C-alpha cells in the first residue's frame, strides 16, 4: 500500500474500556472504525498536535493529541509497526513521535501532569495512568489537602469493562509546592 | 509500633519490574495478582497495578438499585496510624493517589476482590513487619 498503513486489530481506549476496530493511517490523517460499525474517529493531519508511543503489556500504544485538547489512544501495534509508523509520521505529517514509558512499580505516589484535557499520574517519571478531565462531572476539595474527581456515569459504551471508575482522589501534602495557590484543579 | 515499621518497609516494595511482567486479562475488571502482590485496576482501558502494601482499606457496598460499589483507600502520609515515615519525607512534594471507587456489574466478583485484597494485604504486612523487626 502506497497511501498509508492499515491495521485490522487496533483498540481505541477510553472512559468505558476498549473497543476493537480498524485503523487506517494515511497521508491525510488517521481514521479508526469500530469493529461492526458504530463509532468512528477521524483526525485530519493538520489537527494533530503530537503523537506518542508507549510500550504496554505485550503490545504498543499510540497516543494522538489533537488541537481541541482531545487525546486518542490506540493499542495493538507490533514493534515493527512502531518503527514503520514512526517513519511515516515523520515523512508525511512532519511529526516526530515522543516515547513515553509506563510505570508498573505499583506505587501510589508521584506527580500529576495536566496537558490539554488529560490528567496524567506520573510515578518515577513514567506514566502510571491517565484520565480525561472531559469526563469529570464534579471536582471537590476535601479538607485542605484532598481533591476528588467524580466521573460521569457512562452506560453508552458497549465496551468490555466490568468495573467502571466512578471517583478518584488525590492527596496533595503541604510539602507540595507545584500547585500552591491554584484552587481550581489539582 | 508495628504499623510504623510495616509502613516504612512496605514503601520500598515494587509490584512489577517490567511492563511485560503484567498478565493481560480478557476482561477489564479489578484483578488480584497474588504472585506479584498487586491489585490491578481498570482505568481508561488499561490495567493499572498497585502494590497491595500501598492499600490501607478496601470496602464494598450495594445500593437499592442493586448497583455494587467498591472503594479502595491508599496509604497517604500524615494520617492516623500512618505517620510521616522515612519514605514520605524522601518523597517530599509528591502527590498521592488517595482513593478510587468503582461501580461493578458483578457483586460476587466484588466481594471476592475485597476478600482477596484483605487476605493478601494481611499476609504482606505481617511478613514486612516481621522483616522490619528482625532488622532492628
């Protein structure tokens, strides 16, 4: 194929779990279609702010950050796909993918990074998990040091998720100086 | 006391060394990895591991609509029975994940998860406080 790359088994991850589908990466952008129809994601190459690669258990994850703050995560790439797509992104989109690392240490302390709509919990300079603030229905401050994020109840996705995240809270000790004076968000 | 010693030792524990050490589940649901002493939580389509020693309490409840909820509270510094230890001083400036709540479609699975976490946590804490005592 001269006009890009086609992958038949790529999952889109999100709030409700993951959905399998087909991903086409072509000169004009990225197109993902859910297996069996329904949801589709279409991203024009001019809307792409950046792409990331991350090694996840047994496979690789592609992150695509776009101009409106959204961030798509596609999982299911082999190591050789990473190499060929990295070339493709550089040659066709003029974008050099960044490499991210996944934290699997199991620690519950780290840093919180805010980027676009995404809140990332970073442990030892590796990513432990990410949540989208677009899905947060309410934030609460509890006491002086705790921030609670409540997520929308989402019944619409036919995803493979049995247990759904409802609420998450962070403890920000007084010794943390990064977020002093910001009373809106952690 | 014991709590302090255990908390101090446990914070050095690591669930996995490598990304590929994680087993890949069929379904996205809370899982316990006894061998690696880890609790795996489905967050945004990924299984996120936490060492069982970072967990302080776990509980479940059911509402009138038969929805089942599970709440996991993690150790954070400066709370009763978990005083500032060598580790929290070392991690000055760190932000802690304090609590997560999940809604589940399967009450039986949740009560099993709660039991497994409690048992595993008890075993690991006993082992760690024994180890700390031997070291002193």
